[in-house]
C-alpha cells in the first residue's frame, strides 16, 4: 500500500501570497458560472505530481473540496476523481491548522505526506511518527523542486510493501 500525498491548492500549487508570479508560474482564470478565480499555475507541477502518483495515492486536502477535481485537476493534468477530504467545520483550533483534526480522522493509521502552507510545528508534534511527512510550503513561492525532491526521497526511503494500514484505499 502506498502512502497518501495530501495536496493543498492555495499556497502550494497556487502561491496566492506572491507579489508577482514566481518563476515558472502563469496566471490563469478559473470560471464556473458567474464565479471567477484568478490563480497562478506552474504547468510543471502536473508532470511532477503525475510522477509522484507512482509512489503515492494523491488526495485533495484543500478548501476547494470536490471543486478541486472539477476545476483544478484539469489545469494540472491530474485525474478528475482524486479522493477529497471534506471540511465540515472551518473553525479555528488552538494550535496548528484548522484542517488538522479532519486530516487525522481521514488518514487514520495510513502513512502520508502533507503539503500545505498552513502546517508547521503543531502538525509535526501531532503527527510525530515515522510514517508521516509534514511539508510546509511558503504561499509566496509555492511548491519548489526541493519540495518535490523531499517527497520523492521520503517515499523512496520508506518500505510500505506488505504492511497493512487501515484507512482509505
């Protein structure tokens, strides 16, 4: 069983806090009905994520929820049926990201890597096992080659074959 790769969109794949488009990113508009979002997309990320799909099961962990498959996956060349973590409540928590309790419930005991601009020390403490990688991403820069190298290295250094982890398949 492969580990999960939990993907946030705004921050890691759309550096929404950047003053200008970081190198490799292109401005794009997403239109659905009367709603329009302006995002920054690096087309290389789709190929990087597709390559990681051999080592991970990709999962959307973004506030776009099911809209990620419909609106974001096509921009990145990703499958339009990726599992999606839903967020029933976005209330602030005392420490860490508001997503953390939902991620913990969703992943169960399954190994995972999580890329998000709102994770940090609280998530490293909460998920302190050897089967988790918490990768904070600067929302002014987005995912970099170093982030993808860290994900590849973490997956390559782990042996999940033959181990059974309850959770989502």
